[in-house]
């Protein structure tokens, strides 16, 4: 709005911290959803059977949300050090607290969930309204038809799925990331991209839009040809060269949240994950039959050939992205030579 030349190109990065812990609703949003009971996810009471790394993580709603997260009022007269300790109590395994000693385990877990999820949705509502104000300004100023808008975020977040908050794991809720793009005259409204894009594709795509080449040290690829105006034949030809699997590697351990380091591959149907460090486990999920990833199939003999194929493809992706640390970890921690593809 304050540009010297009103017709000059511009780029605006509009970023929000609001959905980050401890989820502090802004003015006017404190009572949003107050009288609503938010439904519980189908995996809310997951017992983590066959998934030891999931069982050991410190991000359970009942066990690892602290007092500040759930807006418990601290006692008076605490020093700054005492206040920090009081607020953060609950972060670690074994730091048990309850808002009411008469509550059952189920009542306490559901109480914490309702308080957590409502605060989360309140801060996101604030983001939605702010983004709406920006889009309204683009409309009213006449800029909308000549402005590209990209909406994306950090990793997906657990909103009670598997009994969790936070993210980090390669499971679907935190692997998937919101991504919406508006490009007037090039992307038809309502278009849904079925191909698999990842965050390293964002920069090459924006460079492509700007008419610039992707630098050789960038590993991603522009997905603009998949969505921009072109002939069906051209799109089909480009889509045939697009990736059919993606690679993931998480390595922050033990802080925060005690999530075991892991790497893995996701295809359109399967997901293979390898945990290392405190664990030496593989997990396989058939996303077509088990979209909530509750059944680890790694020991199922009917998937033996699939596992061999996925391990080979996983190794190829590691080499493609030059994740030599992961390759070395894989080689040095396996108990049988058969688990590392030749």
C-alpha cells in the first residue's frame, strides 16, 4: 500500500506464529467454540500396538501437555524460576498433573483435549480472518486479478489423532502439509493436484513463475506445468515424468518430545519407515487399506516382495538426495545383511 510506484511489482511474506504452542487466542477469540464439544478423532485412544517409537514419544495429550498449554492459573508469589518450572510441568514423561483429582483417566484426557483443541482452533480462526482481510484488500484495490497468492504452512499438526499434539512423525497427519495457490489466468479455480509435491518444490515453482531458472543446487522441481494452462496432452506428458514417491528424514532427538529419529518412503499406496537411535524398527503401512496407520505390516509375509521393493526405492532416494548420514546409519545398525538392499 505504501509503495512509491503503485504499479510496480511486489512480494509480501505474511507469516503467523499464532498456531504455535502454547496457543494463545487473540482478543475477541477467547470464547470461540466455548459451547461446542469437538468430536474426538477415531484414533484418539490409540494403544500404539506394534509401533514402539509412537508409544515412547512425549506428545500425548493426556501425558505431555503442560499447565501453561491448558491455561491453568499459577499460584501467587512464585519467583520467575519457580513460575517457569510450574508452567512447564507436564512436558516430560512422569510429570503428572490433573485439573481435578476426582476425574477418571478418560474424563481427564477428554478435558485436556477439549481445552487444547479449542485454543488451537481459536488461533487458527484468527489466522483465517487475517488472511481474509488481506484477500479482501487485493479485491478492493484491483490487485487480485494480477496477484499470485500462495498459502502453505509448517508440517501438519496432530489434533488429537493417535492421542497426540505436535508433529514430527512420518505418519499422514504430520507428513501432509496444507498448500493452496491462486494464479489468475493460469490455474483454473477448484483444480486439485493429484501428483505428489513436497516442500523442496516450492522455491523452484515460484522461480518458474518469475521466469527464472532453478539453480542446480536446488533438489526440488517446479510443478507449475502440472497446474498451469496448457494442452491436456502436455500436462499428461509432464505428469508421466513426475515423482511417484517421496523421501522423509527426521533426526531431532531426544528434544523435543522424545520422537525417535527415522527416515522413510511414501508412495501413492505404501509407507515404509525405519526408526533408529533408541529404536531399531521398521514399519510398513498399506494406506489404501489402513489410512489411519494403525496396523504395522512389517512382519506380514504377504507383503514381503513389497517390502523388498520399497527398501530398494528408499535407498535410491537416499542416494538421489545425498543423505549419506542416513545411508551410513542404515548400514551400521542393521542386525541382518538382508535388510540393506545391494
